[in-house]
């Protein structure tokens, strides 16, 4: 089958690789749609911390935001899975440690991550092997585009919930990328007054097109009481600024990851009685995200700017993909079409 393989920093190609064979407790999924995200870009450039910590090595196959249909089942798997539309948890814990047994497999110290960590191949390929225990069914009314946005959506939903803001509260979301916009849409669906902070007018105009009218450049941000701030950026100065901005007694949610260490003055946290919350994964919120998409609570499809072939993936990762007129933040790939 064909798969997109990153062989070294800045080097990648579509290769013919061996077809996956499902092991015990596994299925093979025919991949329908895959999202390209900032983590994939960091692996492509060589900046991703996992490469330097020994959790990932080249060559590697990316792709952890995906959906598809089960085409094969391995030993011990109910054949009724065949043909079912699915997505899956990216985080695959060992299953036996204290964290896994308490339902926190997404922070298992020896976990694998699909397309990211521990040698698990990703979904930028025609087919993908996945443990059946990680699968989540997709209803028929959840499109391929929405299905491939379940993983980032679940991260965003966890970030929105972590703000702890009541329906009348005001939240500032920093960064109008995919996670930031989805966080804002979930918060709006919960009844919060949502403000967005961004660096580029085009991305803020796009946010306004989604009905998120309180969208500001840094020098335009109004003096407003924010009960919570969510940092969805890669800027190493934003975590401290978020702590400075939030109201005393409020919450700051950290879901963005900067390339360099970001510093927060713990004295500010203490003096303002601020709660800081870190979000690593959408694992605990995958089912709730699927339900939100299926019921129309949140519509993620407008966030997709273009859907490309596997052969164009390197251009998307380099930022040189042409012919995309939309300011929407997400690029999707159809691995089974060229």
C-alpha cells in the first residue's frame, strides 16, 4: 500500500510499504480522511521534542487525526466491526500500570501514540492497524471531515470544560488555529461569552465568519474581566500573559506547546489565587465530541480549508501548498485517492 513517510528533517515521500496485518485484538482500517496538524509539522521539521527524547525516530509515518472504515479484523475481534465507520484514541497505554488501570491511559509513561510515539504507524496511509479497544464508532451523520476532526475537537472540548466557567462567564481564547477555534465553538455552545486573541487579521476575520465576533489583535484587546483564559498558541510568552490577564480567582488552561520553555511566575498564580490546568490529550472526551458533532452542537467542517492527495502532503507540511483560498486553518488528506 501507499504511505507518507518522513525519512529525515524536511524529507518525506510517498512510499510503497507492506500491507498491515491485524494482530490479536486489532483491526485494519481503510483510511478515509486525515488531518495535518502542528505536531506533524514539528516532526517534519525535526523540532518535535519526542525526537530528541527518544520517543520517536525516523523513518516515521504521521497522522493521528483520522477516520475510516474497518476492513479486516484480527484474532479475538468481533467480525461485526467489519464495515463500521470509526475513529480511535491516539493514546495507547500499556494497559497494566496504575495510570492505565485508573482510566488515564493517555498519560501512561510507556504509551504508544498513533503516528507520534513508540513506533506506531500513523494514518497518512491507505490502511492503518488499530487496537479494537481504542475504536470509537462514528454515526452516519458525522461526515468524513468531521470524523477526522474528532481528535482535535476532543482536545478542545477538554480545554473548554477545564475553564470551569459558568454559562454567563467570559473566556479569552488565545490563538485562532484549529484548537483555538474549536475551543471557542465549544465554549459558545455552553453559553460562555467568548473572546479570541490572534496575531493576524485574516485569521480573526475567519473567526468572525463563524460568528465569533469578539476577535482581537494584541493591541486591540479590550480591558475586560476574563474569568478564564485558554492558551492555544505556540508562543512562549503567552502563558505568563494569560496569567496576567485572567481575573483573580480565575483559571488558565494551557493546551498550546511552545518550541522553547515557557515561564510562568508562580507568585502571580498565588497572589491572584489562579488555577492553572494542563491538557495533553482529548482521550477522555472523544465520545462526547462525537456526540456534539452528531447532534449539531458544534459544526467543525468550516475549519477545513482544503482536502488534498497523499502526494501533496509534503507541500502542506512545508507551508508551500498552493491554491488554497480559504483562511480556515485545517488541511485534510484523502490517502486513498491521488
